[in-house]
C-alpha cells in the first residue's frame, strides 16, 4: 500500500513512491575468504542507522539459508559485505538474480566484489571483480554524478581513509559511476597497479536489471567508514534509490516539479512518513525560484523535523552565489547538526559575506561543526579565509588539519613556510595528517630546504604514516644522497617503513645497492596445478614435490599428470596463473637454486598471493596460511646457506584472483654480490 496526496495538480490522486512502512533490509556478512574486522562494526552500525532514521529495518545474518527463496523474497534490499564462494544453493543463486529482476535492490559494500568468482552472473550483477588494493591511505574521492541521491550530499569531492580496490571486468561503459579515485591523491605507479587506463571507480550503480537496481561501493574496509556520517547518508540515499522512493524516482513528485507546484511539494512534506519527508524538500529545492527559496527558508527553521531542516539547508545552498542571508540566520542554531549543515551550505555558496560566521564556527564546541567550517572556508577566495586555514593547520583535531591542508597550495610561500615549520618543530603532534603535509610538499622534495626537513622526519618522533610519506618523497627527489637513506630503510625494524622503501624502489635494480639485496629470482622451475579446495585446504597436504627432488619426476595433479617446467619472472613477479594454470583453488610449486661461494647467513624475503610454505635444502623454513594479495618482501626469514648449490622450494596457494610469488635475499651487512640465482 502507498500513501496518497489528494487534489494536487487538479487530479483526484497521485500515488507516491514512499512506502507506508520501513524498508526490510537483509545485511549478509558471511565470509568464505578474508574477513574484514569492520564486519563486526557494520553489524552494529547498519541496523542502528535504519532504526535511527526510520528508513529501514535490518536483519543481520551469517546464514546463507536467509538467501533461499522463501526467506529472501520478504526483503526489499539485500546488502552484501562478503567474501569468497558462499555456500549458496543453485536455487538460491538463481532466485537472487530473479529477485533483482522483479524489483529487488542489491547493495554491495567493499568486498562484495571479492565474492563468487566462480559464479560469472554475480560478477555481471555487481559490475566487476576485486583485482587488488594498491593503496590503503587517506585518498581524495571525486563525485562523478553529484545529483544522484546517494552522493548528492558529498559536494564535488571528499577525503576518506580507505583501502582502495581496483577491479577487473569493470568498465564505466557497463555501470553508472558515482565516485572515482582522484589519481592525484595517490601514486598511480605504485606496486600492484594493473589498470592501464588508470580508471579506479569507487562507487557505481546499475538501473538496467529488469525492475531492480544495483548499488556497489568500495568503501568499508576500515571501522571508521561504517561510523562516518557521510557514509551513513550515502547508505540512506542508496536504500531510497534502490527502492525507487527518492524524489527523482517518484513520478508523483516529478510531476509536481514539472508543474513548479511549490504548495503541492510543501503539502507532500506533511503527508509523507518521517523518513521520507526530506524527499519533497529536495524536489522543492530543484525549482530554484524565489517562491521555493522562501518556503525552504521556512522549512529550515527550528521546530521542523531534523531531516526536513537539513534537506532545506542543503537546498538553500544551490545555486552557488545565492543569498546567504537565510543560512546565516541559522548559523547559531542549538543543534550542532544544523550548524554543521549551515557551514557546508555556506561553503557551497562561496559567498564572501559568510566569512565571519565561518571563521567563528572554527571555534565551535563541536568537532563536526569545526570541521565543516574549515572545509567551507577552503571554498572562499578571501584573505580572512586563508588566514583561518593556516591557523587550522595547528588545530588539535586531525580532521581539521587535513581539511585545511586540502584547500591550501604548497607553492604559496606562506603555506609552504607553515608546513615546513610544523614538520620540523612539532612532527609528533601532527598524527597521520603529517603524512598529508609531506605529500603536499613532495613535488618540491628536490629543493634543499624541503629535502632537509623531509629527510629529518625519518629519524623523528613523527607517525609511521608520516615517515612513510617522507620516504616516498625522498625517493622521488632525485637527489644523490637519497640513496643511502633508502638503503637504510630497506632494513628498518619498522615493517611499514621497510615496505614503503621497497615500494619506493619498485623498478630499481636493488642488487646494485652495495650487495645488500639480490634481484628478485627471475628464473624458476614450476609444477602444478594441484587441487586446493576452498582456497586453503591444501596448505598442509604434502604433494609429491615436497618429498621428491627428482627434476624429471611426474605427479598426479588437479588436471592430470604434471612435470617440472621452466618459468620466467621478467619483472621479479612470478605469475603462476600464466606459468602453471589459469584458474581458481589451485596449489603449485616453484623451485630455484641459490649458489653460494661460501657459507652465509642472510634473509629470505618472500611475497605471495595467497599463502605459502618454503623449504631450503629440504628443511621447512617458512609457513604462512593466509588469503592475501601480493606485498613484495612481505615476510622475512633468516636462513643459512651452505657453500655451493642450495635448493629453494616454495609452495604457493591460490583461492581466487591473482596467484603470484616474489623472492630475493637480503643482508644488512652486504656481501651478496657473489651469490647466483639459477633454475
């Protein structure tokens, strides 16, 4: 049943899309692969968001029986935060697709694209598959469609801490892209980047699944994303869009907009359920007429429901250059959510008259208001705004510092001077926003004044993220003295700093750095594939290569008889999909010979996708069972090489996606020049 508005537009009734009861949503957090710690946060935050907003009632499940037809058909939206090959029956899989076609809304978050690799129709439904995560950092996200109800609150761009995915079988020709990674905020040449087009979608939707809709977002790796009000608003907008109850999907509200019926839209606010009252307000804001603006000013006043007030305030912000007076009246509102919304709206208007109110708001008692004020000041081209932004670089709140930084330009002498002073004198107080400050200065790292500050951070009390950013900048500085700093960092006790050094030196022939590292092994013998059910079950299964050293031996593999064969890794990354078999749920072996001129103790550095075991001269030296992507030199093992040939055997498991191996030797004291790495 739907609620009705009578007598509008001269007709007897108009059926509006807003339901008479909350949407029923099923949150599925079942995982058959890697399980994110943020699953537990999502299980709390999503139902709480639904209850708080009144928009939906959520059931959380880890039981795939809830996806069987008799259960699934009672829900309007299904949210997947999943991984791996879930144990769904064929009937349930077919019904899920049919349920969407009949009008169901599928919502996929973060690792929903790391699910059902062996069910191609699922990959088509969500628009692509996970293909690695080159970055895990604060990134800038651009909004491709600022009119979509799920992202209209985000403006043109925003920053967030996220593990950013890249996707295979994904193209913006197949989906409607809503958010895209701002490539300027990351190193697009980082290890693991595969997309030649450098197109990294973050959120997209599909409106071509029969009567149903699909919404997929890569956000959600970190706990904070599930607690972020911006993500909450995205989820609310997504649920409305999926159920076709947002104002753009509602034919009755669209008819009122077409007729410019201000009074009809105001009446619709009062006639709707609480959770949907903001939709007619948004529709009213689209008119852009003085009469509509006057009504929006009234709807934004105290005494109205909060979602109505917030929608009215957001609508008053459009178009840019509008009258800030109605918003300035609300700048001192008792509700901090309203004050924050007013700051955001004033920033979108870019009116110089808003400067005093926004500067005052940077001292608000509530952190969210201060942050909104700093973000808004970043959009004003006034001297007072710049002064306030420079002051915000010293704010106790890290989010304020980041917001101020994103609005400032390092080529500006005042900004550059402020950043260098902060990084030189108080790096320990900056938290991870220090990393963003370093990134801001990275393009000038070759200049002596900047280089000296960045190099000094490596021995300071700065955060690990700040040191890693400094290391990346030093590596790109082009200064000859940078080599010694990078070499030392390759042997840092801080694993993250060491990995940053490795990433910074990707593509550099590390065997030339004083004999402290060999090149990666590039010539291997490989054999396989062997069966590996569920991606990990074969980890402790001793197939023939673990006990036989005969290079001519033949073994029973997953696809028949297998023998050893040559495989090359020109870039140091052995691609076992190419070398052994292109498929999922396999195990394989790679072997090489390390020829040592004398007995030597050193490190073996291994990276693998997924887990691995390693033997040296028949002795188990490394054992790691895991679902993971490749991280070069991820693991370090101390080994003792005997004079002459030493046989290294590595078993690498594969569940889905990539199947990769890297290996090389390291020794902080040097002395590896005489080693030979052979097949």
